C-alpha cells in the first residue's frame, strides 16, 4: 500500500513516495540525502520543468503515486503499474481551483469576522443607548419630583401668606369698623 507521505530529496531533486524514500535512504550513496516533505516543498519558479529530461517530450500526465509530472514514454516505462494517472492539465486546473477556493474561503472568513465584530459593536451601542435612555428618564423623573416638591412648598407658603394677610387685615378691618 502506498502512503502519501511523500518527499523530495534536496540533492537528487526527485519526488519520492514514502516507500521509495525509505529505499533511497538504505543505499550508502544516498543515505545522507535529506528529504523534504512534498507538502512544504516549493520549487523556484525558474526550475519548473515542462519537458522530460530523459525523453525530451512535454509533460502531459501526472503520477499521483510519485507526485510528479510525466511524459507518455515515462508512463509506459516507469509508471506502468502506478494507479490513478491523470492528465497534467486537469491536475493543474484542479490545483488552481483549489487555490482560488482557498483564497475565496479566506476572504469570506475575513468578511464574516468583520461582520461579527460590527454586529457585536452595534449590539453594544444599542444596549448602551437603551441604558442611557433609561438613565435620562430616571433623571428627568427625579428633577420633576424635585420641581414638584419645590412648587408644593411655594404653594404652601403662598397660601400661608395669603391666609396671614387675610387674617391680619381682617383684624384691622374689624378694628376700623368699631
């Protein structure tokens, strides 16, 4: 059974599956070769080959077992037992689509995060506004209560003065009549 923990050696510059990588390390001449995980291996842009070095044919197929592009001749001679050979064009298109999808997913997640933050801020603002309205209403109620108390006091004083005036003048008027 093939596993997909494949790698690439830094000296041979060959893509190897985990089985082949194990065999590569058994030989004295290749034992010291350092393998690089294929998931993190990024070849320099200028080093991407479009033709097979052995057969001088353009790559048009892809071997998922060895994770490498192949020409027609390589498929028939070196990859005849490999399962799942695909057209290189479809693999490249699928990779482009996956990268685009990843980019769109990242953008969507970023937008969702921004929107969630906005909703949180707006919710906080609405809650704060409601609290401020309640506080203002309480303040208005207290001020109205104080004003009413003061008006009641003024009214009481005015009534007392008018009774006093009425009472003292009434006495003076009575004294005047006699």
